């Protein structure tokens, strides 16, 4: 954490509304992306992002400068996600239309293939990876956080964090290799949703 960030946090703690708005605004997109990659649903990600920002606002006085503000806010968001996932039905389909694909000049068939692969990865991450491993994989491989930041967010030692990331990658890889879950079935639904194998 640099001196400018510390000064901004101090101003926000002392009631400077502009500093608080700046602090929360610059992390809003990061937290939304994190929540979206965990949930796969834009509305849920938006709700969790707002809840995380409100919670950070309320708890700002307890911020102790032990980690970066982003790490602290990510931990709040991850805890809110865990609470939400406990109340969610056990299996929810992902709509292919909701997956964002960067626009490019590529051939349309390549874009479709990329979308199908993205759907399969997101579906496997959200539905077939144990909750214990889902968050760590999103934080590392999708949000590109450092092992140190992930350790602080999850409250794990560095070696436990590395082990959990390694196991999460293995589980996801093994799921693609060994399972009968297919992205290319009717209506982009998985075999785990009761679709008969083609």
C-alpha cells in the first residue's frame, strides 16, 4: 500500500465524502468482475458488489492497514458471496447469451466456439468445482491476484494457498478430461442437468 492510498483512506475515515467516493469507485469494477466470475450472473454480481461497498463504508473505521484496501474489500465480497451461495439452489444453468466475448474481427464461427468454451469453463467452475476451490481459482486465474493477496483474503498461509490453487486447477482439469459434462448439447445445458448424452 502506497502513501497516497493511505492518505486517501485516512481522509475517508475522517469523513471526507469525496475521498470515500474515490476510494470505493476505483475498486467497484474489480469487485464486480470478481463477483461476476464467482456467480456467473450480472444481477447477482451487481447486488453483491453494492453490498460489499456498503459494508466497506460501514466498516471503514476498522480498516487496519494490514493489507491493501482492495484485498480487504475482496475479503468482504468473498464473505458475502459465501453467505449468498449457502442460500442458493444447488444447481443453476448459465445462459450462453450472458457470457461476454470481446468484439474482434475474427470469423463468426471462431467467436461462437470461444463463447461455447467460455460457457463450459464458467459452468464447470460454478457447478462442478467445490466451493472451497472456486474462490481461490477465480482470485488467482481470473483476477490475477498475487498469492500473498489471496492468502490475506482467505486467511490462509502462503503454502496452503498455493496447495489449494494447485488442487483447484487439477480438479477443473480432471473434470474436463474425465467427466461426461459437455458444453455442446441441446440449449447449452450440461449432462448434470439431466440432458441425455448425444
